[in-house]
C-alpha cells in the first residue's frame, strides 16, 4: 500500500465473526522512542481509527465503526512495537 507517496505496511487480523482489524505503519520523521504515545481517535466513512507516532514511525489501528476495543489494541501494539 501507499499513502501520501510513502509505502505502508499492513497487518490484518480477522475475528471468528469475520470482523477485520488492521495495524498499519509508515516510516515517519520522529527519531525518538515514545514510552507513552498520545492516541488520536477518529471515525471516517464507517471505520474507526486510532493513530499514534513513536520510534520514527506513524501507526494506525483500523476497525469497523464502534469497535469498542481499538484503543486497547493500539495501546498493546504500541507497547509491543
């Protein structure tokens, strides 16, 4: 995938009920590691997004509208990355 003219890596997970959650990452400009990233939540066209910046990259977790645990998924991903 490409966004804003830069390559994007995407990992996708499908729940048993068919719900798909994606983690996308793209190289960013920040060079420092952030231990407590600031999460930004937004909804666009029926999808919810939780994004943050850390360790020189931009990240976003994407799921269907009203997916209640996206911020928890993003926090777990941020901790593990």
